């Protein structure tokens, strides 16, 4: 079986991540869905993933470079799995969102020192446990978790077996 080159995979990953960020801005600024702090952290990770994958595509590294980019992708995507998984878990709790979450993102950033703000953001905000919108019966957090898992698989593929430049000769 011939697998796609790491360069093609990087371009596809960068495009996918960019599309996910654009979708999140559409949901926020066109459909007026307010993102919670966990959503914003996930958005930042998607932006970082897009930047790393685009850089890897443009750089077109040899095998060792592919493994470095793959490790970075795996690290960022693993953080995303943690954040999206936490949000899915918060959404599954039977408690009212105000009982399980903290104040909103803007309040946290403007009133707390950086280390406390990051800690509070990981706990969630006032709307982190609310499911406002679904696609095919899945919340946006579930979809985000799925995409972060796919990015983890991409990172693993590149770290342990990504192909650098040429397809094998017949």
C-alpha cells in the first residue's frame, strides 16, 4: 500500500485546521454563538496546528524534520484531546452549567494573573457545559475531540513512519 507523503499530509492538515478555525469564527460572528474558555483554548491550538503544519509543508524537511514536526503536532493535538475531552465531560454532567463552571473568558483574562487565568480556563467558563449547537447529533466539543484525535494520529504517523519525499519505485 502506498501512503501519501508527509508533505501532502501536512498540507491537508493545515487546510483542515484552518477550516476548523474559520468555522469557529463563523459560528461566533455570524451565528452569534459565544465561545467558552475551553472553546477559545481549543481554537488557539487549531491555529498553532495550522501554523506548524503549514510550516512543515513549506519547509519540506527530510525524515528527521518530519519526525520533529510530527512530535509537535502530536503534542498540540494531545493538549486538544484533553481540552475537548474535558468539555465533552462537562457537557455530560447532569448539573446546571452555573454549578460546574466559572466566569466568562473576558472576566478571567482581565481580572486574574496569567497562571490563575490559565487554571480557571481549564476548569471551564459560564457556558462550557451548555450544548448550543449540534451537527449530526454531536456537540461541537465532540467534533473537536474527534478532529484532535485525528491530528494525534497524523502526528503519530509522521513521528514513526511518515515518508519524506518520494514514493517507492516499482
